C-alpha cells in the first residue's frame, strides 16, 4: 500500500463543520489515528449526543482534542513531565490523562465524573482547522457504534453511524490507523493505559524510565478498555501460521496462506506501521466477506510485539475475546 495522499481541507467544509459544532451537533472528523465523532467538549448536550449516537456506556469518558499545549493548559494542570511529552509528540497519536482544572468549563459528562481529563492534539489538518475555527476543545471518540471496529475511512463512518452524524469531513484514509496511545501522568509517573499509535519505546526515551502499568484488580483505568471490544462478527483465532479447512486467513509478512477460502495480508513486507494502518480495514473487509460466504472463523498470523505491534496485538486480542 502506498502512503495515502492527504486531502487538503476545503475552507467551506471547515466553516460548515464549525457551524454544526457551535450549534451543539456532531461532525465526523478525520485524525491521523482514526475518524472521531466530534462535538463541543464544553457542552453537556453535545457530549450527551455523542454517547447516545455511539450507544456508549455512560461511565466511559471521552478524549478532548486541543490545538496544542497552550490550549491544553486551559483545561488541565500541566506538570513538567506532561510538558516534555507534549513537546516531543504533539501534535500526534499521544493522549495524556491529566488532573482536570477546577475552572476548565469542560462538560462533566465528558470526564464521566472523574477529576482527570484525557487530552490530545491531533496531527491532521482538518482536525486542527476545525479546532481553530470553533476555538473549542472537541470531544471525539472513534466514530463507530460502541464496541465495533474503529473507522479509518469516511465510508466506515457512514456504514456504522449513517444518518445520526450531521456531516463527515473527508480527510481520506487515516495515516496511522490505530487509536492514540494513552498515558496517565500521575506526579512523576507515566502509566500506560492503552497501547496505540505511538510506540512505547519512543515514550520511554522521553520519560527516561519504563512506563508503569495500571494497578491490577483496580477498576479499568481507561474504562473503555473492556476486554471484548473492536469486535467483528467472525471469531478470531490468533497466532496461526495457516488456516484450517474452511477458515479465512489474515496474514502478516510472508505468512500468506493461499489455501484459505478468503484472505488478506496486513503487510507483505512485515512492516508493523503498514500493518497498523491496514488493521481495521482488513478486519472489516474480511468480516464482510466471511459473513457473505458463511465462514465462521478467521485465523490470524502472529504479529511481533515491537513498535506499533503492541497496539495491533492489543486490538486483535480484544477482537478475539469472548463477547461480553
Ligand atoms: O486516536 C484516538 O484516541 C481516537 C481519535 C478519534 O482521537 N479517539 C479514541 O477515543 O480512541 P475513544 O473515546 O474511543 O477512547 C478514549 C479512551 C477510552 O478508553 C477512555 O476510557 C479513555 O480514553 N479515557 C478518557 N478519559 C479518561 C480519563 N480521564 N481517565 C482514564 N481514561 C480515560
Ligand atoms: Mg473507540
């Protein structure tokens, strides 16, 4: 697959999207990770609409998208560690969970009653233009029904949410293809809540120490991290070098299984970045093909846990987990 050509935002589209946001309604917005379902993060009504359209459990808080560190400082207390991570990786696929400022003005539904807030500056011209035009933080979970595979193309948004989204800003395919890495800043600790589009090793270089993990047994630290998530209809069997008779196959690198009835490859050359960008599109197209052909199981080749491989394996494990 070649690098997707970025589509420049049309001023008319940004103006129209901004008007919809200001009116408290919702816009599907491209980011470098996945498409988000965006609404005004200062408005309870807009945020409530996001939960309603996604049919998302109310205890699961949302990310607020900002232009950069200065705007982040209006809503959260920034520590030196948070500032160092922002300087290194923003705009980009890194979400920081920080103490929420008492005077933030953010919707309380956005943070689901927590005293922290998740903030991210997206590396995407459409998203940045929309934030600038509205001068508001934009609440945006992935633009899919809760529990379904995240959208990386406008067509995915249309297929999942249909008429319930007022406008889709078309930014073409998402460059990274998996959601942002989420790090909670707790004093001088950096805690990995969700592996994602920024590799753990890159973050650890800036933190200067291994990332901590959320305490075992505690309530899910990123409440959206339910075990079964990103769920296609077909059942997944992970770490398979080939398909059993009657199974479909999702390959990685040279593991193509030409005997499989239906197959795709995340990256022929074994590149984890390319695999991340292709992951959700491959899962969607294989899921549809399997449903049509009456194939019930998809065997998936092993993906190395390095770089973005950690996020890919996290999403595959959730897609394979028994439905809750
Ligand atoms: O790449 C992304 O992060 C995409 C694009 C659209 O920016 N957004 C995204 O949002 O994946 P969403 O809502 O699907 O995932 C947000 C995650 C959830 O798992 C949620 O529980 C967690 O962030 N989260 C939000 N606020 C939090 C907080 N205060 N503390 C802990 N986790 C939080
Ligand atoms: Mg999501």
